[in-house]
């Protein structure tokens, strides 16, 4: 092999330098901030957490919020319904199922107004019916919107700069690379860099930026500012840091060894000594070395937080009931637990969490069948509703300190493929929290495409809408604008946002103002 | 070499079972005494290392055989073995359980899968099928096929059967398979209507993941650059056209009706038997129905809804309008399989599954050349991968002054099966439904981050170019398996290993409540008075003789001091268990 490369030892040396400077480098290496060291006083005030809710597979978000006009013409709804190949009706859709939501009997519960649009002709919408059905008596998302805690960002997608259809057609350089590919589009969303493939994500970079501002307060072992409840993800990877990954099943101890203390004379202490001896070695092979590092980190952090979490302890588990059989809810319950624990123990003043729900790649069975879109959105709505409730003043008490936001690979084609929809581009995202300026749609990023988009399928209408023949929307708001808004709320400066988001300078609005 | 006479019966058995191998086996035994083949492994350790790459873990049978016949012949024997199949067994178990009013589910498939991985003689083929299942992904995590226990088993059999055939055959069989069809939506995909377009899912993923990837490649897998820029292999227009190729497919036993009016035809029918659910899909094109008939579901037009428009697919190739469905599909398979990306794209991923996460460009190019020269003969390709000098002669293990990114992280599942095979795990007896319990009710995907045909998405458990932050990303090195290694899965997989060692050995009392293989500790307990010999057995059986002296000391101390007074069995399983946790076992060099 002929790789020109830095050696593991170089890397470890850098880490030990950091450790000598007082950082817990073995747990959260901070290569970028070697010179920044660790601020003894923090410029950050209070506690804040971001929760990235990744809807894996490409959420058909144009069915989360549907334009609706009560002035009798219903023009925008009719355009939407036609683009979606008709209103869903299994009895009548003989040529392939239509995907438009019907205006059903619950429409009064679903109706919402865009607080950012004063025009009664264009400011009415209805939410997906799943968002009106909370778990138990908790507040549904529809009400959270009306109360001003939930906002929608409209027609957000990967963009390196603002473009319209003619720009798209004139040069491939005007487009983000590999549109419509799950892996690439997800990476771009997670990177916060929509022009190139990168190993790092904006959540991880923001964590490092906040770390340099003194967000991490505890002594060793330090809990990473970025915590994943859903495995490896690019979003939380920094240039020199990785997220702490945990499951929503609590922290189970290791069998057959000591956790963390040994019973004198027990055979587990014999195995523990052998294990610790092996973990204390340095390994020339990168794979052995990295395995060793992860196991060591897991052991250290188990010893730090394990005794405070289920199954060892329920002290920090919120009292709020979370819906059962809902993976997203289980993850968010653990997030609420970790927020409560972290605040109580002073682990950090800023945290970035990652949770996800899969199953959104609904090329078929979008409207019916197991795992259909309505059932997924019910899980999302009930999980977020329970999370919001758990953060309330009588429980975790952090509603104003926590902002949850959705991301997804892409939205989907408006047009039906007969039973589902295919890969699209720009779509809707939700932002929830006490700090959110909600009850509004955020559809203006300062670019040439703004407002809730014309949903006529591309190729028809005049002027031609900025979408393609199957209703794949050219975004009006870039991912980097959306992400930078959230980063700034956390305390990342506008200047630093221009570094973390390399294409942000191409956009007029660098803060959309929804939080 | 001390060639034990014990191997003679094994050789004779193989000779009887495999007539094609008779001559050479005969030569080895009788021509010149016990010849050492020219390409025999130099040591038992080298044989074990090879078998760690090529099988679900070295055991004494394969080590003995490999040392007797050498690499080439061992591989040839394995290439010639028929596939051990899962479907007949799983179908019988499922039927028996249904007759006995018992639930059926993926547990039945997984029990059989782990049995084959651990005990099937066609180890190379089974291991290749497992590697292919991480490229041609279907998953029980999809609600579309979660209930299809028997058809999913048959899909695994398809991969095993085609494992050493021609790539194009595999691609075609996968494309026509109804389980894949349901997973990626080619199943019952419809030609365009006035308001709808064909589903694009299979069209996209068959190119992005199963064949050519997103950008044009050189034969050594480096990106082909034009003016310093990568070149996309296809665009959205190609996807839209290719989606039309994969229309009209449905169950093989969907009734096509009778008479001039095709009375009783039902595109949505069929699935009446297990065979109907797993046999290759039929296509309802003009070969079955006139163009004007409503049952003609395949799109024979191009993109403008008229009858006589060609489909422009990968590389700008044209599929003519008006063809039968099977002709369209055949053309599409030919066009994809002829693409120059296939050889590096597939070869590189296979090298990663068997040998190393970061093969040199020259290694990939050598294998890809075999791929092309053999028209995509996957048996030839695998042989080239395993016998390449970069596989057989790893760089020196190195000191700390030297960097070492050779090899790969062992997959968590392979860490388990290798342990079972190293210690001759005894499978439990079949239950009254004919099922042999292997999983101990383990939820592998949650506990290990992976499970056979259980990927969370079509992108497998990990991607070929995943780079763990830190030393890997800093040096632009891939580390696919590290994508599923984290604080959480490490703890849960380790606790599962504990369950499969401390609670699962021959002679344990009381017996575990759920059936699982019981490991045989006698090769360790026989030497309970001599810790160094016990450690030597661990070193040979699990680490092909590569255990560091410090690890040997740690284990030896554990036996002598930490476990002083413990039973022989506890000393034995503790050695295995702690080794399974060790960084040295986690890495495969």
C-alpha cells in the first residue's frame, strides 16, 4: 500500500498534547481547537440543545402541509391534487393510486394559517391528519403550531446557490452533485455542505465551535457534546470529534467483568484485569486501535453516566408517558432523560442530539399498507408531542432551551408511480421548541424562488413552475441557510457560520429567523 | 510437515463425492507418498489465516484439508461444491409450525442461516453468498417482505447458487426475483398512465448499488476524471427511461386467463404457493397480451406515451420501442453488465468483504482484470481475490513506528461464527417442527448492528467508503465495518458473546432455556493445569498464531491468578470470552 498518511502515532501524539493542555482528548479530541485551548470562562449563557430528527428515506413532505383555500375557488388545492395524480381513493383510482390527501371531515381540526402571510387568499393550509392525533391527552402538533411553538420551513433542499429552472438547465455546475441519490443527498444535508462530499457534518462542527466557547463544563471523562441515539451519522462528526453513541434501551452493563467496581474475590475481577490490560496496550493496526478506543470510551462513559440511567436508575427519566412501540419516541425519551441528567450534573451547556425514524422511502404503499406515510407521521407527531410535554415546566423544564428540527434525504415526486412516489428534491421541514417563532411558514430565503411553490407539474403553466415533470421541486431555501439559522441560535457566530457552511455566502439571507 | 494418517478418510470421502477431483486427489495420496502440494500453506497458522478470510471461521476439518491439497485445489473443490440450500428446510419447518398452530417468522430463516454458516461444507460459497447479500441487499426490515420468510430464504439460496456463476446471470436472477421485486418495487410496477409514471426505485438502485455506481471508474476503482472532474454514470433522464424497463413484473403464478379475452387474468393474483412466491417473476408484456389489452402492463413505449419511442438507458444505449418485456429486460441486463465500471465496482467491494478495507489500486486492478477476462465469472474473481499476493502476504505486522491499516474490522457476526467453528460448537437437536435453534433468540440487528438479510436500508449496514473519524478519515482510509461499531453496539454484542460462551458450553448445568450451539471446551480444559498451553490453543484457534506476547501474558495471568480456584470450564470460557473482546481478535489482518 502506498498511502501517504499521518501515522496513528502522530494522531495519538496530537491527542496526548491536547490531554496535557487539560482537554479530555481521548474522549473528545479537538484537533481544530488546539490553539484555542479550553476557555476557562464561557461566552455562552444558559443551556441549549438541538435535536436533529432525521426522517430516513426521503419524507413525502408535500403531504404534511397542503394548500387550501376557503374562498371558494380552491385553486391551489386543485393544482396540488392534480399534481399528485388525484385524490387518494382506492375504489376510484383505477389507473394507479392518487396521492393527494382528501379534504376530510376533520378538516376543521387540520386547518392552519400561515402567520407570515397576511393574504387570506393564499395563507390557508391543512395539516396531515396524523398531526391532529396525539398520544393520550398530549398536545397534538396541530395545536403546537397554533400556539406558536411549531414552524414549517418551506421548499428547503440542497443548493449551492439560489437557482431557477434556467440555471439548472444551463450548467451542471449550478446543481448540487448527485441529486436524487439517497446517500449523497443525505450526506449533503448532514454535512451542511452541499457542494462536495465531506467526512464531517455541521452538527459536529458546531459542537466543536461551542466546545471552544466553553460549552463543556465537566472534568474527565467528558461526555461529547454530540450524542447519537441512532448510530453513526455524518451530521455529528466533527473534524476531530465523534458523537457518543447510545441506545434508547438504557445503558446495560458488560457481562462477566466489573461495572465499574469489582466484588472482591469474584472471578469477574480476574477477567476485568485481563481486559484492562489489553485495553491499556497501544495497537499498531488501525482497526485494532480504533476498536480499542471505542471500547475504552464506552467503558469510561458507562462509568460516568451508567449509574444515573436505566436500568440502574430512573432518577432522571421524565415522568411524561411516551407512546409505546414507537422507536422515535423511545429515542426522544432518552434524549429528554439525558437533557435532565446533563443539566443536573453540569455536563455541558450545549448539546446536539441525533435521532431518526426510518421507512420513509415509500415508492409503494404510501397511502395504505403496513408502514404507510400516515402511520409514520403519526409516530413522528406523537413522539414530538410527548417530547414537548416531557420538556414542560413540571417535568424536565427545558421547553425554551430545546429546539427539535427535521431533516430528510429529499422530498418526493408529487406525481404518483401508481402506489407511491419517487425521489424528489426541495420539501418541507418542521422546527419545534419554545424558542421557535412558530405558527408560521418560512418560505423566503431571499432567492428568486420564494413563497409556497406553485405545485403545477413542470412543463405546464405559464410561467413554467420551478419543478420538473414529476413534481421534483427546485428548492427556494438552501440546506445551509436552514442549518445556519439553527447553529446561530445555539451560539455559533455568523462569522463562524460562513466557515462551517461553505456555500452560505452565496445566499442573501443567512438567518431565516424561525428560531 | 507431519501429515497425519487421519486425513486419509477425509480425502477418500471427497474423492468419492467429487469425481472431478479424483485424479488429483489420487495423485496426492498414491503417486508419491504424501506430497506436500506446491501451494500448501507454510504452516497451520497460515492455513487458519486464509480460512479466516475465506470461510465463517477456520475449523480443524478445513485446516487439515487445506494443508493437504493446497490453496488452489481447496478453492477448486469449494467452487465445485453444490450449494447447501435453506429453502427446503425452512419451508418444511414453517409448514410444520403452521400445522402445529405456532407462529412463524424471520427466526426460522435466521436459525437456518446460522446453521449453514457454521456447518455447511460449502463454506466458500456460503461466505460468498453472505458477501453478495451485502451488495444485492434485501432486508426483513422492510414491511414489504418481512412476512416472506420462505421467499427470503430462497433469495439467499439464489445468491449461493449464483455465487460462482457469471455476474450477468446473478444480476438477471436478482432482477426477476420477487423478493427483490417487492423490496425495491419492480414487482407490479406499472407502465405509465395518464396521471402516473413508473416507479423509479429499482431502476436507480440496480445501477447505483448493484452494478456501476454513481461515477465512472478506472479499472483500479479510482474515479475517471475529465478535465479534473468526475463523470456521472447516468442522469435523471436515464432513470426515468430505465424505470419503464422494469414494468409489468408480477408473481410467476398470477393467472393469465384463458380464451381470446384472457378471462380470469389477474395481474394482482398468484402467490398461491411458496414456489409462486419465490419463483422468477413473469412479465405481462406483449408476449402474453396484445398491446391493446388492459392486462398488458409493461411499458413498450419511450418517455412520451406513444407507442414507437425508444428507451435511452445507461451510457446512452437504446432499447428499441415495441419489444416484448423479456427482451427489454434482457437488453437492459446486457447493457448494464457490459459497463466498464462493473469489474472495479464489484471487485473492490468483494475484496473489502474478504480481505482488506483498503486494497491497493493495483490489487483491485488485478482482480478487475480477471473479472473482465472471464466475462464476470465470480468464482474466478473470488479465487483471484484470495490468492492475490496482497491477500496472502500481508505487510509486516509492524511496530509502533510504522503505520498499519492493512486488513479489516471483523464483522460482529463473523466473530461469533468463527468462535463456534473454532470450538466445534454442537448444534442442538431439531425440535418437533424440525427446526435447529441457533440464535438463542438474539436480536442480531439491534445487538450487533447487523444480521443476515436484515440491513436497515438498501445501503447495507455500512458503506464501502465509510471513514471512521480520526486516523481513518485523516488518512483518507476506508473502514466500512467501523460504521456499526459504537459504544452501544459494542456493549450489546459483547454481552451476546458472553451469552454464547459463559452460558453455552457442553456440560453446562442447568441448560440454557433457549436452544443454541454449545461450544466444546475440552481442547482447553484438557490443559487446565498448564495455562500456557491453554493460551496457545486460543492463539492457534482464534488468532492464527498472531497473539501478542502482552496479550498472552494477560490471559495467562488471568488463568493463574484472577481465576485461581475457578472451575476448568470457567477458565476455558473466560479465555474465549475475553479473547472475543480483545482488539487483536477484532481486527483481521
